[in-house]
């Protein structure tokens, strides 16, 4: 039997999977095409988390003059084509993710993903990494008319798993995840190794972990806090 929280929803990029290498490669394909300077991997880690459009906007602003909304739309298409074709070239689950997820699932926890990555790309990535079956519900940025930090995105993920928000937790890596959880009145655990411009300890999460092996203990502390 699962103990509290029964339902555990995860962010994807920067939380379950280190996708920055492939996101960086796709972004720099766009930058080269536009005659811009390439963006370093460590810079991309601080730019992601709000979707491809914001990533490209930030990269453009960091390397020269911002571009129009129409231009951004075209650049996004080029980015997505490159990323889709190379989605798991360098992306890997963070250490212990698979083992911990399997252990939680075996104990009866309901595991899902709520991400601002497009749904088809999220499903493809998890399938190529061999993790898809561990997360029966995956809602992406285009799965609903709304997305994080709108709490409905998280609440719909919990509902799709047959869970109850009063018996659920969000595990993420960014300010967006914390805002989403707070708006949904759901506890939140933040990983310290993800993609955020704000120090993880300053995000206001209920718990911060430095390694996935610490997640189960953190879930116990979240239980005590709620």
C-alpha cells in the first residue's frame, strides 16, 4: 500500500531527465541558421523551463536584438524539427530516477508527469529512454488549453491518475513548478540539480533534494508538513 502522498507528479526537463544537451543542440542549430552566437550548455540550463518559445526568445535576447513574434514562430518550427529528430541523443535520466520510480510504483504510488514540453515530444522522450511505462499519465504544454503555472494543468494530471490533490505532491525544479503547486494547494519537492535561475533553496518548496535517492525521505517530511 502506498503511504502519503499516494500520487506523485513530476516535472520532466531538469527533474526526471537531463535534457539540456539535446535542447542546447537544437537551439544552436537555430542560432547558426540566424547567424547568431551559439549558447553554452550552462546558459541553456538557466533558460529552459517555460517551453521552447521562451527558450528561443531568451537566447535571441542574449545574443543580439530580439526578434518579432512571427520570426519566433518560424524559429520554433526549425527548433522542434531538429529536437524531435535528436530527442534522446544526449538526454539521460538523472541518477537513480529509474530505480526510485520503479520502487515507488511497486509500493502502489501513482506516478505522472506534468510538463511544459509538448506532449508528443514528452511521450517520445520517455519511450526512447525506456521509462514510459512507469508514468501512465503524461500531460504536456499542449495537452490542455492551459499549462503550468496554471494549477489546472497539475490538477488534471492528478485526476488522470485517479488521484486526490489532498494526497498528492509535485516534484519539480523551478519557480514555475512551485507556483503551480502552491496555486493547486499541493505540496512541492524541488530538486537542486535542475534548471532554474533562482537558487533551489530560495524557491520556497516544502523540501529540496540533492539526489533522487533522497526523494522517499523527502516525501515523508512533506507528509509531516501537510
